[in-house]
């Protein structure tokens, strides 16, 4: 899952970017409002983590411009300004949540998962497809009742597929969801992850639609007889 972090505090930004990898989040990090707008204009993100006190352009102005373009990407404000009026201003400007600094990374990750769950209209945090279950809270996967250990990138690829089980995702789309700006991506990286998933789960689990990309096999093919 790919996030945009807009934060000018180097220690906090670096902590979130590096600390979120085990949660299954890839983080692109910008440190001012103008750079954030450029990123939002060219990339697609699952959610935005937005500081308010930014150089060059404030977080509130970035948020207002984002919403003025009818971009509905979920936004969580991260701010040291924790007064009631500050929270009201941020939420009224279009933010979906507001978290005061300092905060715990576990809580921030939980808020992101809850926000993404609500935005997709799901009542449960657990994603299921036939006998396949993925729990984002613990980054755990079970298949036919058995726990399957997966690497971080494998989990991200599987999460992208199970979130849209009827859709075909191209190699480029999967790369965009799994890798950030600072990640090195080999030409066969996605194919390697798909091969590993098929080996650890089931060969027929992920279909290759020639010339288009990958999708999960129909649920009826995944159930145990």
C-alpha cells in the first residue's frame, strides 16, 4: 500500500518512512507543500499523511486545493497544533482524520487501516476471497485454514490483488502500489513475487491475463471441496 507523507521534520519523516515498511506500507516523502502538490498531481496514493506547518505552502492550502480538484484520496492530518479550532479547521477543509503529535506509529497505522476500510465500504478489516484470508492489522495470511508466512513485498502484491479480486492489475499498477520513489525495481520484480505467491499458496491462485496483467482466480476455484 502506497502512502504520501508530507512532513518537514526530518527525524519524524524518516521514522515514519522506515517504520511503516513492516506494516505493509510504502511511503513517498515530501517536505514542503509545493512538492506535495506535484506528487499528488502525478501519482496515485492510498492515503496522504499531511503536516500543517509546512515550508512554501501550508498543509491547509494543500488540502483545500486537493479537494477543489475533486480528489477524494483519504487524508490524515498530523500536527502539533492540537487545539479544538485547529482540528475543526482541518476537518472542515477536507481531512478525514486528525492526529496530534506526538503519536504512536501503531495508532497511526490503525487509523490508516480504519480509514481505508471505511473508504472502500468494508465493515470488516479482514479481506477474504474463497479460502484466502488477509488481515492487514497483523499482516497475516491464511489459505485453506493454514497460516502462510509471506515476505513484505509479497504481502503488498497480494493485498493489491485481493482488494480488487475481479480486476486485472498490470505490472505497472502493481509496481506503483508496492514500490516508492527510493526503491530499486528490477525488470522482473513483480513476476518474482507472483511466482513466490503461487508457490507458497497455490499455483492456480493468481491468473496471468496475457498482455494485461494479473488477477485472483475466481472464488469458486479457491474453495475446498
